[in-house]
């Protein structure tokens, strides 16, 4: 079945009652038939029916072997980093979500992991950063928020040469537009809060492993640490994912029109959007993904304009997060990327004039009118 059908049918017929919408099982524990026997469920930290259906769904959508659901996207990333040992070295893309940078620098580095941040648009820079202690490469593609593109096929070859794990944060694209495991990734990470949930009403994280062995290792950490997704939130995520294809198509169609409009506005200096001709890495992106997505970043010409825009938008909400049906705008330098040192932010284009727009499913003309009023 094609992905649109898989999404619409998530959970349907999985329950013994024949429920079309998979039920919520809010039980913390499960009764054993007898000593040494189990229904397959013992304690909800270790496994819950509602969460299991979600985990199986994301594994199928990402074409992996094992899916795992967590209480947030950061919990999902933390679980992935927990499989490494003190002394291990990880290469990260330079243009990285601030929360991931903070997690590595302030939590895992004191525990003995080491990291190098590289502009992964250039394969030779990644190769130069590999040491005998390197165990993995962690990338976003496209990156948050300046849409840098990493060639995943080329990166997979490098990982094979050095026996490295390739971890890809696929939040911006979702499995509807990009499936990194087919391109050689070993682990795929999502903030389920974003496009998968799609309604700004649930916080969740998801991980997909390409192999059973890796899946077991990640599951051990999930069960041991316990940052699992609750059954009601798992159900909300399943419900949101059913409409992912429709929402993604509407949002990226609108994002294309908005990006083109912003390019012509006199107050805007630069627009970052993969659907625009000339965007660096655009050709590589469309060789590994089937859409430009719905995230648009743009730099205004004057720093004072940032506060004006954020205070004047009415339809678009000035709020963190992305990927919901409601359009949101944020200021990465002060919000999502505040924990990244200014020098590193400047190198990647996360400047004091950059704004990030998550395009929702509203009428595109209404969104443009709101931006026109806000930009002046």
C-alpha cells in the first residue's frame, strides 16, 4: 500500500474488538494468567498496547524494523545518545537544533562523550572529522532553521567505510516526504510533536531502528530509563498521523507561494526554502525527498523589523514549535537556538534578523495578508 493509505488506516483492525480507531489502554499494569505466563504486557513502562500500535506504525512508515515512542523529541534523542559509552565521539551537523546541542554539551559531554560540529553539506569536512573514536554521525536534513542539505547516500558510504552509525533527525520532512533508512540511515528520530501529531496538542518523540539488533539496544535503554509516551498521548499521535499526507500537501503548497512572495518583499533580505530555484543543495534534496516541506525561514533587512513582525502578526502565532495546522513564527536566535554560542549561530546563518515560519493549513492568501501587514 502507498503511504497515504497506510497513514489513513493506522490502528484500524488492530484491536480484538475490531475498533476502527485503536482504543486507549490507560492501565499501568496487566494481570498475569498464571505464574510464568504473560499476555504480552506486564507493566506499561515496558509495553502498552496503544503505544505498541504507534511504534509499529512509525517503523512501517519509515521502513525500519523497530519503532519506539518517547515522552518528547528530546527524550528520543537522549535515548539514542545513551547507547554510546564514555570516550565515544559523535559528529553532528553544524546547523543543529539548539536543544540537541544543549543535550550534548551540557549533559552527555560531562558524562564522557565528545562531539565535533561540522558543516555536513561538504563530505570532505565530515571525513576530516572522523577519528578512531568516532562512533556515529548525527544530522538533520534539511537543517533547522536554514535548510542546509546533507547528501545521505554519500554519508552512508562514509559510514560504511568507518563502521559508523548514521542517525538522521527527520522531523522537518516526516516519513511522508523523506525516508532516511532507505538512503542508508541506521536510526531515524522525530519530534512527534511536530508534523506527525500535527495539531499542537501533544508532546512526543519517536525513534526507528533499521535493524532488529539496534532496535533491541534502543528498547533496553527505553525500558531502563523509562521516558515513555503515555497511552493517551500515543492515541493522539496516531489520530494526528492519519491526516499527515493531506496536511503536508496543503502546507507545502502554501509555503511555496509564501516563499515566492517573501522573495519580492522590500523588507526581506533572504529567504530559505527548498522549493525556490537556486537554494543550495536543492538538487540533492529532491534526489532523496519528494517535497520541499512547509518550513520557511527569512532574514529581514533591519534588526528592528524582527520585533515589529512578531508583535504585529495576528493570524500567525508568535510561538515556538512547528508542524501544526496553525501557522507559527519564531525567532531562532532568542528561542530555539539560544543555547548555541553566537559565533556558531552566525556561521550557520542563525542571525539576529532571521525568522522561522511554520506554514499551517490556513488559506494562503490570509497568511500572506497577515505577513504583509506585519512587515509593513
